[in-house]
C-alpha cells in the first residue's frame, strides 16, 4: 500500500512536482463491515406535474397558461445496494468503498468467502458489525423506497406526489468485510489524507492541497459569478421586471439566483479552505 501511495503521487499531475516535499505519516488499514442486498420493488403512484404553455389569442396577444396534469403509473425495479454495518463511521471514502463492494459482488468473477472460513492475516483494525440482518433489512427497505420515490418524481417531472405504494422485497442480505487503507501525509506543514481500496488498490477519495494558482482561479471564478449575480438582480429592479413576471417565472428566476449565489460561495470557500477533494 505504501508503494501504491508513492506511485500515485509520482503520477499525479500536480503532486508529482512536489514528491520530495511529501512525507508519509501513517498508513492505517481497516476492515469495514458492509451489508449487501439484492431486492425487487413493486410500486404504484399518482401525482401531478405542472405544464406551462405559451399561447397566442386571436388578437395576437401572448399569454402563459399553467395546467396541472394527473400522472399515474406502476412498475418493478430490480437492484442491489450496500450499506456500512457501523452506527458511526466517518472514515474517508466509505461511501465509495460500499459502491465498489456492490460492483464487485455483482461481478460474475466475484468469489465470496464466509467470515468463519476466512483466515485473517491483516495488520490493521477489524471493525465489528453493529447491526444484525433483521435490523439492516428495515434500513435497506426505507432507503430503497426513498430512492424510488425521488426517481419517480425526477423521471415524470412531478410537482406533487399524492399517492405512493412501494413494496420492497429484500431477496438476500450478505455480510461482507471490505478492506480500506487510509494514507495520511504531510505537505507544507499540513496533513492530508487519501483512501485506497484494499481489494483493488484503487484510489477512493483524496484530499489534496490547493496551490496558489488554483486559489487565484477559484477567487476569480467566485468574483465572476458574484458580478453576474449583482448585474442580474440590479437589472430586474432597474427595469421593474418583477411586476410583469408570472408566479412560475418568478420561481425560475429565484432558482437561478440561488444557483449563482451557491456557485460563488462554493468557489470562495474552496479558495479559503486550501484543500480540494478528488474522487
């Protein structure tokens, strides 16, 4: 794992120029308990979506019409999902590790070994399972049902979901131990971390320093979006645009303003924080 860490640094576009200034402080190995499940879900829903149309009357005047359309459908969804089996686990890269476990178990080449048959030869921490299969089953059902609800609203463009019936049937639950390695390294008197999969050696998440030119770019981008936001809001008030806007168009404008504000804050926060996340 130390060799993988140094090879990663030597091949990184930014960090390879500063390898001689990096010191590896710690390489920590952890076996993370993960539950994997296969499921089939049957759903039925009734909802509404808002459709806005622009029409022209006989005099040539243009007006906006808003219609509410009833939408209903039913179907099935097959899938798999993974969840960490610890109540409190905040190690870097756990979400990405669980996704990799899901992909590996789904692979035809996957070979699962029962925990009681496994010969441990691991110089690291082995975490225990905090949930039994029955407890995690309920968690799986709730999370999968919520994901299906969000997928339905997004797929059909629903503004309101009036009725939703979702029956999640968990076919099997498999406990898996997934190894993760977290490298802590020092650079310019600051500590950063990179997590690697102990199964494939691939990088899961890396926290890296931001260099001066990256901070300058982030500040510049933040300033540009802040200027666009100021110009946009000023134009609306100067020309009294708000007076003539429909309710739906007003909502769109407010969403656009929030997006511009969010982007500006994101880049400014990125510049002052002094680190960036690479997944």
